């Protein structure tokens, strides 16, 4: 092959590679812009950086990424079907591409945790005991055995610390009544009374 041809080929390859990397840059810029727009939509309800100002909307900040992914997929395929999930999240999640879900989960998991909110001291003490020791007489294992001693969660087990108490109570009720399908949790809390749920929710919001 003549040197001129080699040069032409090499040059051609470089231009080609340049075009590919430019296209990749453009695609990742578009991805970034799309992620930003999506996160702005989430912030309308879940607050800036996943720190929600209303107990109807759960805090997402510092939540476990695996748990967040699982929930977004469950809203998208309509398997998490409690009334508020249907009303608020099915439509939102239907807009999310499979590629974007892990990026959203990663973003929220890296935000600083939500602040603790103090509540009734007697209720908090009762809730702490349920969380750390369970209720042996009712066959309820310690919540800490899955959610961790500080309720920070791990993988599929959600963080509960600093979550809004009314949201936690609502979830315990919909899981107990099987409006939200969560088989492991359902077995654990099936005999928990509403007062016990209120106590453990108040404790969790306070840490
Ligand atoms: C119109 C209000 C609204 C918008 C916008 C919204 N959400 Fe939600 N989201 C909710 C409500 C309400 C719940 C609680 C549903 C329930 O009670 O089961 C929720 C629950 C969730 C949960 C479950 C949290 C947990 O602890 O189990 C995740 C994850 C979530 N939303 C992510 C998102 C993401 C990501 C976006 C943006 C793409 C978004 N949400 C936009 C209202 C909203
Ligand atoms: C055997 C393990 C296990 C034990 C013990 C356990 N949990 Fe859970 N919990 C889970 C799993 C797994 C999920 C996530 C379910 C899902 O993906 O929908 C969960 C979810 C939850 C949620 C929903 C959180 C959210 O953000 O929507 C609450 C609230 C909760 N647990 C509270 C408790 C309390 C209170 C106790 C103790 C009485 C407890 N859990 C004990 C495994 C456990």
C-alpha cells in the first residue's frame, strides 16, 4: 500500500472516531438534560434533592439505591398498587426508561439524609423497643434485623430513619391489608396493632 493511501485511511479512521465520540458526547449531554428535567419533575412532590416538605410524599434522600430501583420498577409495571401509588406514581414511572431508573436511584441515594423530627417521648420509647427487640409475644421479629440497627437499610431493605411518620404508618397499613404487595413485610407485621405501628413510625421519624 502506498504511503498516501495509508495516510488517507488513517485520517479517515480518525475523522470517523471523532464523529463517534462527538455523537457519544451529544448523547450523554442529552441523557444528562433528560435526567435533570425528570429530577425537576420529581422535586415538585418529593422536594429538592428528595427532602420532601409534606408527609404525603416520602423522603427519597439517602434511600438505598436497590430499594429505589425496585420501587420504580414496581410502579412502572403496576405491581405496587396501593391507592396513592396508583394515583401519584404509576403515571410518573410509566415515563421513565429502563436506562434512566438506575441513574435516578443513584442520584437520590447520594443525597444527605433527611433531618430527624422529634415527637412524643413515650411513643418514641415504645417504638424504639419494637424496632430493636420486636414483640416476641406476638411473633414480631426485631425490625432492626432487616432494616439495620440505625434503620439505614441495605440493598432491598429500605432506609426508614428520618422518614415522615404519617407516610410510614400509611405503608404499614397498606402492607398489612395487602393493598401493597410486600410478602416478607406482610408476614412480619400482620399482627401489629395500629398503636404499635404509630409508635414505631414516630420513633423512626425521630432518628
Ligand atoms: C404528583 C406527586 C409526585 C410526583 C411528581 C412524583 N412522586 Fe414519587 N411518590 C408520590 C407519592 C404520593 C408517593 C407515595 C405512594 C404511596 O403512598 O404508596 C410516592 C412514592 C415514591 C417512591 C417510593 C418511596 C418509598 O419509600 O417506597 C419513589 C421511589 C418515588 N416516589 C420516586 C419518584 C420519582 C423518581 C419521581 C420523578 C420521576 C416521582 N417519584 C415523582 C408522589 C409523587
Ligand atoms: C425479614 C425482614 C424484614 C423485617 C424483620 C422487617 N422488614 Fe420492613 N421491609 C422489608 C422489606 C424487604 C421491605 C421492602 C418491601 C418492598 O420492596 O416493597 C420492607 C419495607 C418496609 C416499609 C416500607 C418503607 C417505604 O419506604 O415504603 C416499612 C415502613 C417497614 N418495612 C417497616 C418495618 C417495621 C416497622 C418492622 C418491624 C416491626 C419491619 N419493617 C421489619 C423487610 C423486613
